C-alpha cells in the first residue's frame, strides 16, 4: 500500500500569513492535499488557490466563533444555535471546495459540568449526523490530550467511542491523531486494533514535542507506518506537526522512511 500525506496548514508553511498562500507553498513542495482551518474572510481566495493548484482539501475544521468558542462549540451548553450556524456554514464551504471531511471541534469545559457537556455534545452530533448523511460528508471527532489543551472536553477515546456508538452514523467517525493517542492512552499497537472500525482520518507527529516523525521521541514511526498499512487505510494522512526549522527542509523525513508525497 502507498501511504499518502496531506499538509496541515495550521502547522506547516506558516511563513505565509494566509491559508491561500500556504496552499500554493504546499503545492510547490509536492503535496497533493492539505488540511485547513475554516478560512474565515478568505473563502474566495482559498477556492481560487485550490482551482489554480488542483490541490485537494482533505479536511477542514469547523468554523469557529468568539474567543469562548475558539476551539469549537459542539459540547457547549447554551451554544447550540451557534453550533448549528457554524456547522452549516462549514458544510456549505466544504461542498464548494469538494472537501469530504470536516473536524467537529468540541470546545472547552468552563462553568458547566461534564455531564451537561456530554448531553449537549451527543445532541449536537446527532443533529450533525443527519445533515452529514444528506450531504455525503464525514464528520470527525478527535480526542485531544490534556497537556496540549487542558480544558478540552473531548479528551478520552473511551468517551469518543461511546458517543460514536450512541449516535450510530456512518458519517460520524474518529480522528486518530497519533500524537494525541500516545499522550492520552499510549499502547499504540492495540489502539489501532481496538479503534480500527471507527477510524475516519489519521494525523501524525512525534511525541512529546510535536515535531517531524523522524525526530527523537517516544514513537518509532517506521513501525507506526507499518500499523497504518496493516489497517488498510488508503486515505490522506495529515502532517500536523511543528517543523523544527522550515517546512520544506523538514520534509526530508519522507525519504528516510522510503515514502513520497
């Protein structure tokens, strides 16, 4: 199996200030796909950059709102209308960009209880699933580790699996970010086995400093790539890491593992 990689433009090519400019840089570096945040105020520029480069938008984060909702709103009690607005806005742009996956971000736990967040989260995801099924788009939920984002609601694979089972939609899947996986539960080998039926997208970075996969750290990415191959995952793998120097120089890790963009 040939693994294929997408540049996450929240982390890569940040020498350019706009998402549209980063798309052009990613294309020049050889990437055929990118992952992007919702490109607020530059939607048309991003659409133009996609058309000019022919690059694929593999994944887009849900549109975000105020500072309170800077990491999403799907679990925030009282913000249900904001969530619906942001979701529908994101789906509309995803269709325009021919992007088949959106990351539905959960948001931060502040004053409400975990139980209130969970109830809101499940209700909002059931609402989202109905729309996603009609539009043939996959929604992704991602556990994020407590060291990177201490108050993020979705920080457990067990809870994520239970929520996915509760909603029970083929259009709602798990984002498996290997960086977060290692910091949340470790045991990567068995995690692939346990979660294989739920995985809708994969992202990579070394642990603990979130650099390129070949940087010294906790994970042996030669082995991790073998696990992905055994999974028969044939979609884009997001490169969501912080380059040690500049993005293009950092891409030398691909050749070390016998991989290509």
